[in-house]
C-alpha cells in the first residue's frame, strides 16, 4: 500500500507542468498545463484552451459553401478553439487523458 | 528536432551540454524550419490508476501553484462556471442563426435600438459579453482573427436567401461595424488614462477583432455608403427616416469618439452637439421599432475566449439608455468647455476638475477619461501648457508671489557659483520631485468617488514627504541668501508652505468625501466633524501666515515704488483671502455640526456606543479613523483623549451654553461664506465655473440654514423638558424620544459634503 502510493505520487509528479489533453464526456477537449490532481481524478489545468467539435449546422453550412464553389475535395471543418485559462476538470467527466511529449 | 540535435552532437564528436544554443547559433540555422514533432500518448489508464492510489485529501500539485489560485479555477461541466457547457435547445439559436435572413425594417429599428441600449449598458460598466456581444448579428461579424474591412461580412448560410436584402447586408452591417469601431475608440481612450478595470469599466474584448487597424473614417465611409443604399430602397418615409437617423447617429458618434491626440486638441463640442441632435431624432422614431429578443442570446459566451464564468445578459431598454446617452454627450461637451477658459490658473484647473466630477450623476468613465486627456495628455494642459509651468505658477501665486527667487532672469544665469544659478537649480529640483504628486491631485478628482477618498487618504502621507523635501529646499535657499531671511519675524519657508496648503486641502477632501459616502457611523459624526474643523482651522491659520509675509513684501515693493510687483503680490493676497474665507467657513460650520451631533448624542437621539464591545474602545476607533493622518509631521494631531474631551459633552455642560456656541459658529460660518461668495471669479479662481460655484455656495448656505432649524427645534425640546444641563437627561431619555426623533443623517442633502441630521418632531 505504502509503496504503491509513493509510486503513484511519483508518477503523477512527473506529469506536473506537462501539457495534457483531457477529453470530457461532452466531447470537448481541454489542452492545458497540469497543475494539480487528487484521488477523485479532478485535474487542474492552467493556460487552457478548449476545443470543440463544430456544430452540425456549421458542418452543413460548410458543405453547402463547398457545393456552391464546386469543389469535390473532402470536407474539412476546423475544431472550434478558445482560451479559457485556469480550469478544473472533474474526474467524473473525464473520458480520456493524453500527454503531449 | 530531437534527431537533429543528436546528429549534430555526433558530428562534432564532443559532448555538448548546451546543445540547444549550438543548435540555434550553429550549422542548422540556415536549414529549413522543421515543425516540432509532437507525440501524444494516451495515459488514461495509468493516470486513473495512479490517482486511485492517492489517499483521501492528498493532492499532487506543482509547488508554485497555490490553493488560493486553485479557488479561481473554473469548474468544467458546472453550469454556473463553465461558459462552454452545451445547452442544446438554447445553443441551436446561435448555431443555426442566419444573419442574412430577411426581417421587417421595423424589426431592424428595434435591433438597432437594442444595440444602442446595450452600448450604454457597456459604458455603465457591464462587460461586452453581457451586452453588445449577445447580439447574434454582432456575433456573426466578430472573430478573433484580423480581416480587412471589406471581408467583415455577414456570412452566407445554406438557409440564406439567394439575394440578401441590402437593408441587412449593407445598412445593418454598417451600423454594427460602427458599433465595433466605436467600442475600439472608447477602449483606446479609457485605457490611455487612469481608471479602475472592472470597477469602473470593463475593457475586455474576449480577443475579438475590434477593427483596431481600421480608421474611423473608413467605417464612416461604409456608413455613408449604407445611407446611399438606404435611400434607394422602397420603404415608407418614416421608416426610412428612422433608419437614416440611426446611421447618422453612428457617423456622428464615430467622429466624436475619435481618440484625443497628444499634440493637438480638437474641439469636439460641435460633434457632440450633432450626436445630441441625432439622439433626439432617434428617440422620436423609436416607437416604430419592433423588438426581436430572439436575435440576442447570452449563449454566444460559449464562443468567447474568457476565463470568467458565464454572466447573464443585461436587461435594458432604450428608455433607460436615452438619458444616459444624452448625459454622455452633455458631459463631453462640458469637458471640452475647459478650453474656453482663457489661461486658467492652477487653482482654476482643480476647480474645473472638481465641478466636472461633481456633476450629478457623476460622468461616465469614458467622459472622465476625456476630461483627464484634456488636462494631462502629453503632460500638458490641452496639449499646450506644460504641467511644469502649471506647478511653477501654482507655487508662485500661492506662496512666492513677487519673490525675487522666482525672477525668470535667475534661470538665465550661467555662472555655476552665482547664487541665482544655484537657487534656480534648487527650485527646479524640488519641482521635479513635486510634479507627479501635484498633477495627481486633479487626476484623483476625476476617479470614482470611493477611489477619490481612498487615494486622497494615501496622498496625505506622500504630500507630507513632499513637505519635508520642500523644507530642505527652503533651508538651502535660506543659506544662499541669508540677508533675505533676516526678517524681523521667523523665517518663511515658501515651498513648504505651498506643500502644506495642498496637504491640508487633501486631508479636508478625504474627510468630506467620507461624509458624502456615508463611511462613518452616526455616533462618529461629532468626532469626525470636530476633526474636519481642526484641519480646516489649521488651513485658515496657515493661509494667514502666508498672507503676513506677502503683506510685508507688498509694503516693501510699495516703498520702492515698484507698483507692478506690488500689484502682483496684492492679487495673490486677494486669492489667499478667498481661500481663507473658504477654510474659515468649513472650520466654523464643521465645529457647529460637531457640537450639534454631540448634543444629539447627549440627548440619546443617536444610538449610543456599546460600552461592552471589547473591540471598540475609543483608542482603537481613534486609530482607525486617524490612520491615514497618523504618519504626518504637521499639524500635530489631537490625541484620542483630546478628541474625546472635545466631542463628548460633560454632565455639567448646560444646554443653553451649547446652543449658543452652535449658533455663534453658524453665524461665523455664514459671515465667512458671504466673504467667499462675494469674491469675483478671477480672484476666487473659478472662471468658467460660475454656475457650479453658485450652486456650491447655495448648497453650503442651505446646509447651514437646515442646521439652524434643527438647533432651534432641539432648543425648544430641551426647554419643554425642562433640562438645564446634560446630566438632567439621565433617566428621562424616553421623554425626549416622544418629542423628537432623528430620521436619517441627511438622505437628501443640500451639499454632499455636509451631512446635516434630519430631525423631526414626533406627532402622536
């Protein structure tokens, strides 16, 4: 028990100040610097950007615009990105955690 | 990047600890940019396993990250904190919004008026995210990225009509562009002066592109283009007229809001008058508009870069916004009126700033920034008179009038050993030290009322330090010219006298603003008015002290037959007489009010201090109220005991004596006020402020009269109860309370600075 706790702390410690990508249950992605975490998997990220899938209507509009221009390429719509600063992502909403290396 | 470095390392064959510097400065500098290869690794399992191993309450955190900061973190998925949370049924309105969809021209009028109302709410201090940015039309024009003006368009959607209506694609677009550019101009003006972010105004643009690179003229051209297109539309005359007036209002606003320049002051009076004129016409046609609340949504905040929780959209209407809009224009016209005062004296400048700030309601942050700009841009008044000459003139007119030390020829002496060269150097050095704090005084006057009081309190000790510097400079000047110092009386310290005057005045202001802002409790009023009386009396004495020296100087010039210089000194003396009358009036009236409050206290008409309260001893209360003034050297402040003794009435004090004292103080205040009132504008340094001056005099006079009425009511009550001395009240408090009561400490005042208690007879 004692050793596994120490190892866990060590592991989490090395992730501090690394850039994490956290996917949430509503399919948003938060990319920010890890500052803090706890037993409930709540994670505090600083200097965070939020990425969101474009809305269906945005995709439909883009498809329409492409159709008007007569292009046949694959439709490409960027994710929507905005700065949100310091956030805490509650563990219960986390679906996936990635680290940028 | 990593492989590159390894290769480089191998090539040199030596261990290079500072690899990156070699990399940057060495061989590969000319090589093509290689984007950093980023690998992303899924660590969901490792992370959650590790965190499960943590104990309850155990945190793994960065050492430099404090829990205090953590409190400020926004919680994702919490509807109150997370502005990005999806609310599908509400978000659909934003996502599916088609800016080019047709609407009635009347609805367009409604939207424009709603936007104008939001613009005013923003000026009032709300964020753009809860006002203008909630408009879906604004939302579709704004992005975080730079675009040329002709590319800032309402984007086409699949639902858009084949040929978008020009009323929308041109008229509404131009109107919105006008708003964006106006916001940009306002932010530029405000941020270039002193203001308090979030407290006064929110300049946050949520990283939206506010047409910063576009000139006002270019947007005005768009608006003119829209006017031409509007003219060609088939519309009923009144609707067309209404839309036209709204576009014209935007044109006039853009002209008027053009930020002030450092080099030249443009008189904007006429531009603001044009705004007023347009506003009236917009107001007249407002009833034509039809509201479209569905085209505004606070859900746009989901798209704004922001580290704040979602904020509700403000509810506001044109009825609320119209008077504010008018005030904005009127306040700006008033600010520009400053330029009409020819060659204003330094005290006149301060006076104008006070009158501007005293306008009721207080001018908006933008208007106060414009006023600041006119006074301070480029460290010059109206971009003409350098602040340094203003300071020199202030010192001269107050305490050094006719002093040979200030003779301009002294500044032309080039011989370093000449005393005149040295004296001008000493004065220059002092002025360099004094300039910042001196100019800060009018700057403080143009802040919001609470900040004014706070910064005045902070300024007291700074000015005290300056007074000490001034004394050193004065002593150096004395040592240069020992002959001049050998006057029959004690030596005069003109620079210190100047600093002392300003310090006392700032002290008075800080106290009077305390009364205006209802900082003090009823029981403390006697105490603080007593202290105000003390400070004002000190200032009156100090001014008389200066006058004495000026008088001696004037006599000397008369004897020498130098009528020009004698006149100059005499005019300073007249100004000082005016200031003395002002200080005397404040001192007498404050003392009268202090006694009146003490009387009310002794009659138990004001709630008594709780003696059982451990943390409210008189010494602690004294320390709290005197805190800003305790560090200063002069005047010696009255001790807690002195103040107590002069505030609390002794049991033996007779009511007739107290009432006689108050009445004579009030009479003395009135006499001083009439001397103050009868001074002409040039001598009293209130040129261009005649109206406000008259109002001020009337306010003080009204307060004195109201105090007199309260005193006579109390006199009657005391007589009816048959009280002779204060001790008679003991045990008979209820009798008094049956006859009179104190309603409030002056809700509606004749003058904000004078909190006259409102006492009324009890009718059974």
